[in-house]
C-alpha cells in the first residue's frame, strides 16, 4: 500500500468516507498533531469528546485496552477516535508476545468496528517485520500516512506561518529556512515564531534575518560542502556527502544549501572567470534539484553526477 502525505490525508477526510484505521508514521510533532487534529475534528463533535475520544500507549496493557475499547460502542457519538501512540514498542517485545500482538491487530483490521477510527502512531517501524506488513497490506481498512513534507510544501508552511504570526516573508528567506532545518515542519514553525519576534519593527522576514537568527549546524556543514565543491575537492566532498546522508540529510535539501552557498560566493567574487564558473555550477545545481524533485529513485547517483559536473568545470578551467 503506498503511503499518503499529510496533505493527502486531509483530502481523503474531506471526501467524507469513514476510515477504520490510520497509521501516522514519523517523528515530526507538528505533522503528527496536524493529522491527529484533522481526524478528531472530522469524526468527533467537540461536545462529545469526553466520551468519544481516548488516548492509549502501546506499552504495557494499553495495547489490549485499546482493542477492547475499539469494539465498545461510544456514548453520545456515532463514532469514536482512539489514539494509540508508541506503536514501535511492540517491536521490542519477545517473539511470542509480539506475535500475539500482531495476531490481535490483524484480526481487528480484518473486521474493524464501524464506529471506531483507530489511530496508530509510531516514530519509526522496521519495514522488514510482520508488524509493519500488517499495518500496510490492506488499503481498504488502513491508511498509512508518512509524516514527511517535501521542499515546496515546507516553503509554503514557512510563508503561511509567518502570515499567521503577523509578518511577511519572502520566498527566498522561506527556502533558506526550509533548507537550514532540513525540511522539518516542527522546526520551521519554531524558527518562524522566533523570526517574527525578531522583526517586530519591520514585520518583514528577509534572508539576512534567517542567516542572523537561525543558528543551525547543518546549514554550516552544507556550506562547507559547497566550499569543497567550489574548490574542486571532489573526493572530500563525496566523503562528506556520505556522512551527511547517514545523519539523515535529504538530498534535495543539500542541493538547496549548496546553491545558497554558491550564490553567496558569486556575490563576493570579483574575478570574472571564477564568477562565470560559479554561475555554471548554479545552473547544474538547478538541473539536479529539478531531477531530484521528479522522483528519481537513485538519488545518490544524481548527487555523484552533480559533484563530478561541478568539479570538472573548475578543473577544466
């Protein structure tokens, strides 16, 4: 079953068809709360939430309590929403206990209660294990939502949050911020809130404001990668790329950060030949960014080709 993005979940809910079970997979607190609130507001009227809304943990007996409640008719409401967090804890059980838990899950999902929306939350799941397969195999009863956001939606989130805070933000500043925090929605909101206070007089957030206030180690490491490429240190750049990817950096965000560093280098460069080389590099970065956004599977190959292209131009010159 293909996973949905958070905005796709909202579209499915708007269609009005009941959803027996929803898996919210990912660690981003903002997107988790966004999806959770959308489910609650769709299925449970505000005045009935004391009876038709409940939270459980998958640790201890909470897992069994959730299944018992799921098959019990709610009071004063046609439908109830039950939220079970820390579902990844089931992977930590012994073989026998884990098998029993997954058996119970599969049995319930095969015949879910029509009056219950079961929301299962996990920061991460091992896709090789039976638990994940049980949660993802039946699209008729279970929606799998990955709590991730692409770069374009992250930029839109930054712009919308700034407006919500009573400030304006230009798209270049929003893009820089999204790249600086590795497209993490929860961090985008936090940083925009800080920035809106920082620009209380002008009410306008610029790229220089983002540079001045958003102190982020990842941003500086990406700029260091940009410097390696600008200096034609290809092998060092490839090694550095490996470490950044292992740390969880997304390739599209890396390309955006390198492009920002190239623009800074262009602004400060007085030599015409060097500036032309950097401009050519910026064009190559734009091509790679477009290719990565197209959904190409081998993103590492795209990055290696990009690095070769950037460093070859400088070496030839």
